[in-house]
C-alpha cells in the first residue's frame, strides 16, 4: 500500500484495491479537446479500460496528460495547449473519488503511480527515429526503461543540495527561538519536549509537591480533617411529648380543676399539687382527711376527689418526663456547644488553608452567624414549647408553624455543616498520600520536575510553539531527505551491480515472447564525461550489432520500425518486472501496435492480459479496432470498459464505445438473426433469415473441416468429396448428414443470386422457413 502523502490541497491516504482512474472529468484547452465535459457523465473506467480513436483525435494527448499527472511535471500539458485557445489548459482527473486538477499551470497534487508507454517513452529511452544517442543510453543506464532508478543519480544530487538548504534553514529557525525561554536545554531538547494535556493542573500539583517537600515536618505534624455535626432538634419527638396527657383522668375533673386553678392565678397548680402531698399527715381522729391549710374536714369538699385524680402518680411521672426532656434538650443545646462549634469551624478553616497549599480541596464557606442565629431561633422555639408543657402537663399541645419552620431551617443548616465537613473528611486519603510523599520527597528532583513542566508550558504555548514546530518540521524534513539520499545511493549502487544482468534477461525474455528474432547482449554500465551511461548490442543471427556505429551494421540500418517498437515494448515490460510497487501501478499503453507485425500483435495482447492480474489498472489506447477487440474478448466482463475519442465539432470528445458491435463477426450476426426469427416469427425478418441460412452452413463447415472446406469453398463440391468417403476411415459426414446438408443447401440456394436469378422475389412460406431454420441451427451444433 502507498504511504500517506500530504500535498498542498489534498491528503491522499493508502490506496485500496478500488483506487482506479475513474474519469477524465474535464479536458479543456488541450490538444484536440476544447471543452470536453461530457466524459464526466460516462460510466467510470474499470480495471481494464480500452480507448479507441482515429489518429490525430487525441489519444496521445490523454497519455501525455496521465504521464504529467503522475510526475507532476506540467511540461507535458503546457506544450499541448490547444492552438488558438484563449485560456490555458484546465484538466480534472478523478481517481478513487478524489479530483486531481491541473489549473494555472500546475497540478494540485501528483497522482498515484501511473506508468506510461508512448512515443515519448521510446524517444526518451530507446531511440529518436533510427538513432540511439548518448541521452538515450544515459537514461537507459539509470532505468533500463522504467526501473525505479530512472533518475536516482539526479535525485541523489538533488537530495544532497536539499540537505544543505535544510541545514541553513535549521540554523535560522534555531536563532529565532529565544535562548532565555529554554533554560539549560539545547534547542533540540527544548523543541522535543512532548506536549501534555492539562499542563496547568500538573504544574499546580508539582508546585504543591515541591512546597510539601520543603515543609515536610509541618505536614507530618498537621492532623487530618474531622467530622463536624450540630445537635439535632427532633420536632416529631418534641411533638409526641407535647401531645401526651393522662387518659384515666375524667375530662370533667380536669375542667373543674383547671377552672379553679385559673382563679387561683399564677403558680396555683403548683401550690395545690404540693398541698396534695400533705393530706395524709392531716387526717383527723376518725381517719378522714383535713385541709392542710385550715385543718377542716374535707369529706364534703367537691374538688378533693377531682384533685386526687388530677394530681396522681401518673401526673407526677408525666411532669418528671417533661422536666427531664427539657433539661436534656437545654443541656444538648447549651451555649458551650455553640462556642465549641464556632471553634471547630475556625480550626477546620485553618486546616483547609494549610492543606489547600498541597491538594485540591472543596470550599468550606460556612456563615456561622446565620447558622448560630437559626440555631438559637429553633432552640428557643423548642424550649418555649417544653416550658409551656411543663406549666400545663395535662394539656395536649404541639409545635406551632413558626417553630416548625425554624426547626426545619436549622435542620438544613445542620446538613450544610455535615456536608461541608464531610467533603473535607473525604480528602483525608489525599492528605495521607501527601504526608507519605513528603516524607520521602527529594527536593532537587521535585524542583527539576516542576521546571520541566514549566518549560513544556512555554514550549507549547504562544509564539514559541510555532517557532519550535517550524524547527522540528525542518529537522524532520532534513532527516527524511537524508534517508532519501541514503536510500538513493544504495539503490544506485545496487542498480549498477545487480540490476543490469536481470534487466538483460528480462528484456530478452520479452523479445522471445514477441518473436523478435534478435536479442540484446553486453548490457553494461560505463562512466563518461557526461555522466553514467549504458552500452548494449543487438544480436542478430548470432552477430552482435552495436547500437552506435559510424559505418557498417548498426542499430539504424539493421532493425525495422517494427523491430525498434518491439524492442521498446520489451524494455517497457522488463522495467515493470523491476517495479516494487507494480501491484499499485496504473499502466497506460498508447498505440503499442505501431509498426508491429500481426504475430507480435497477438503476443502483446497476451502480455497485456497477463499484466492485468498484476497491476491496479491497465489503460490501452489504440487506433486499431481489431487489436482492442482481441484484448476485450479475453477480459472478464465485470472488469472491462471501453471508450472512444471522437470528432466533436472542431475538436474531440470522449464517449462510450460499444466494442461488441465492432467485435461481432458476420457469422455471429447471421446466427443471431436466424435464432431470433425462430423465436419470434417476425415477418419482417423472413427474407433476411432465409438469406442467412447458407452462410451459417458455410461458416460451420469452415470451422469443422478446415482442411476440406477452406475459405472460398462451395457446399456442393464439398458434398461431392464427402460421398466417396462414407464408411471409410477418413469419413467426413455420414450419409444421413450428407442428405441433410444437401437438403439444407438446396433450400438456402433459393435466396442467393449465384444460384437463383429470382432470389429477391422467391416466395417464402413462414412455416417452411421456420423448419429449415431450426434444421440449419441443429446441423451447425453437431
């Protein structure tokens, strides 16, 4: 797969199996193409794409465009600017859904590997006309026609020059980075600092770690956070107590006692209650109870019985319960508790300030004044209710709405306090870690870590980042160029030492396949004042003919035009053998049939079919329809497509080409005609079907009996040759077949001018014709 290659405006990723040249999207102002946009609407090119066109219509222009697109060299396009065009060439090629555009004299990106065989290839690497010049041999030395070393020497020089440019640019980029920003680091060390996410929090953590390392003793002495909670006020429990009464005291007794006590005024109930305790001591002689105040007999007192029920033991127990509850509540919410809470808040705040220098802590902002105020309000409301209950133990009551609201507000404050303190307690694990790290911390190491993070922030922030990126980019480009230089040098050396013999063998293999009748020999590398060059000779009839000679036999006077073109094809195919990226290549072959003999045409068809399975795509352009038809017939249906370059006004355009119509033989048409008539019985096809019967028989006999029925033979004489051989070892047809063939011939002769002068008006019976058509088709299938 091709590596990702970034260009000025396109990012070309690894090309998959479907990365083909799909369309000539736009051809404007180049060669014969004025503004050929119709090609954009055509079906896409496929793995095998055939393009037919008459000479001069633009096939070579298409090949030149593809070659220019592959190399990125605009010369091949600019030199073919359409004559008289007001605007420069504008081209859009579509490969794998990506458009490659030639506009304003340049391509927006080079395409993937496209290898082109055309006249320019021959002229650059083999010969110009009949002459092999020094430039040809120099090119052949570097490439042997198409190898990766075609420009290795030039590339090597270019790489060396580019490395010098990189070195100069690096010095400029280095000087642009302020020395004060990189501390003790070199430019390479500073620029190589990797970026880190969340750098500011990391710096803050490093600063805390350094502070902890320097303050380890105080950290070990400082305690962790403790929980903080305010005493609860249980409104439901208070309401339960306020609602308690004595269920065995009659309501009438309670009412009468309460009425009397009201008349007694404040503290009347307490006074009477204490007085009831003196009754046993005030019994008179007859054992009846007397009034503790006036010593009168109470036997007739209407309130005494009610007093006894009211001020019973249960009453005393209830009062005791109320008293204890009040005392407990007052104790739990005494002023010292409030003071302790305020001290705890202050101590937690101080601890948070201390630990906040080393770890991240949640906020601890408690409004102690508001909490105290709401606490006092809720407490006082609860105490008032309890005191009122104590004053009237048997009177059921409940917290009023104001007291409820105050307690609920206080409960919210309690939860706020507990949550705030609890969040800090949850950080005690972090505090333990800080203590552990501080105990074993190394101050110089911690300082170095902090300094590194601070340098990273400087390196990847602000204008310094761009300066460093530019330096690194230049450095990476230099390293890449150095790698290219080293690889080019190795490849060039290997090429000279190992590739020449392999190319010679490959070239001769292809020459043999093409039936060339000659071979190349002594392919060697030589050094000349003009640079490295290649020498070779052509061996004809076991005689070595030099490619250059001032007199006698030489390349120019011993090889025909067909031989020279065959040699060029052999060089081209041999170069493909050495292409390490052959599987990714798009191979374009422009008019390989030029000056080739028929038997060499067959050989090139075979090689193209073999090549198709080894490359990404093959595009063949030719002015010779039969040649393209031969390629088409042997290709898989789903992998082939065909187009033609046709005249369009004063220029040319690209259209679909129906290869089938140019590949169909006369026999194919006759057979289809008769088959169609048998199937449909179309009256309009009666006479054409009748005329086609005899040619079908003749075509069959020419294939079945090529020695006895050569082209130009007649069926009648053939039957005459068959009769004497019936039953013999060399029998051609049985007697039954002879009789059938004669009957079919006689019927078919009715519709041909050489056997029936009235053939055009011969009457036709449709049913009879159908029967003979069926018999002819059956005979031709034997």
